[in-house]
C-alpha cells in the first residue's frame, strides 16, 4: 500500500474495520441463521441445496448493512461503556486479569441492553420472509430486551470459556495461526450455545409463540452454533487482514 494511503487507512481503520469485517462475515453464515430461526419456530428449515445456499448468501448480503451497523455501534458503545465504568469504579481500572474480565463482562452487558432494539432488528432479518426494520421495532418489547440480555450474558460467558481453551490448546499443539483459528471457532460455538436459550426466547417472542417446555429453548442450537462459528472465524480473518494493511 502507498505510504500516504497507509497512513490515512491507519487513521480510519479503528472505526471501520469491525463493521466491514462483520458485514462480510455474516454472508456465509446467514443460511444457518435463517435455518435456526425456522427451527426455533418449529418450521421446516430450508434444505441444504445449491438454490437455498445461494438464497442464504443473497439474504446475507441484504442483511450485511444491518449487521455492520450493529457491530460498529456496539464497538463504539463498548469503548464508551468501559471509559465510564473505569472512571466511576476504580476497581475496573486495575491492571489485573479478574478486573479486566469483569470490565469486559459489565461493559458488554451494558452495550447488549442499550443495543437490544438493533439486535431485535437483526434477528428479524433471519425470518423468512425477512422483516423490515419498522416491523421488528413495532413488535419490540421489554420481554424481548430481557431475552436479548439473557442471550448476551450467555454469549459472553461462552466466549470467555472458549478463550480460556486457547491457552492449553497452544501449549498442546504449538503457537500456530491454525491453532488460533481453532480456538476462535471453539469460542464462537460455545458463545452461541451458551446464549442460545435467550435467542430462542427472542425469536418465539417476536413470532408471538409461547415457550411451554425447556426442550423448546434448545431448538436450532446446532445450526446457530455452526453459523456463529463460521461468522467468528471469517470475522477474525477479515479483521486481521484489514489491520495488517
């Protein structure tokens, strides 16, 4: 890259890398997100054939701006939330693993609650046919916000567990790039599974469907875990590639 352009890129990269990476990463993962929403509503998911996979990619491209905006807003809010928390509560500013972990957890939950309408909009995009922003917001409720908070809590806890696996995995297999991606895939899957009950609750609330037994909370879990794993790995690759420019 030309030096002047490289300097310009470094100035704007922190603000656009995450939204760009998320917009790209959701495209190959979106078929599974459509399938999980269908299963959560106890409908037949689209079969895995060329036509439906292509349709999933097209739907992912249409959803990409929403996902990019959502991730970009969340990253910006997370920086702000962390700043407020470290200023208001000195404990969070301590240079210790436990303090950093609680800062990450508290900050992410705060962002999850604030951005819950946007997360509801994104989930509406996985319905077939996809919901418009207006439709998702017209159905939004405090119960949905609570389900999203549950989803984000489980997701963050799952990610934290997945990241802990990276350390022994590197010790066992060596400090290779492939091991990093395997660890990222594990973290993405665990985060998805841990937050899935909240996501299923959200989908069924949006569809005005009751939850009558615990089994229903697991509907679509494996499809969502696979989609989230694809998203996490592609997001990591695109982010690292853009940051290396």
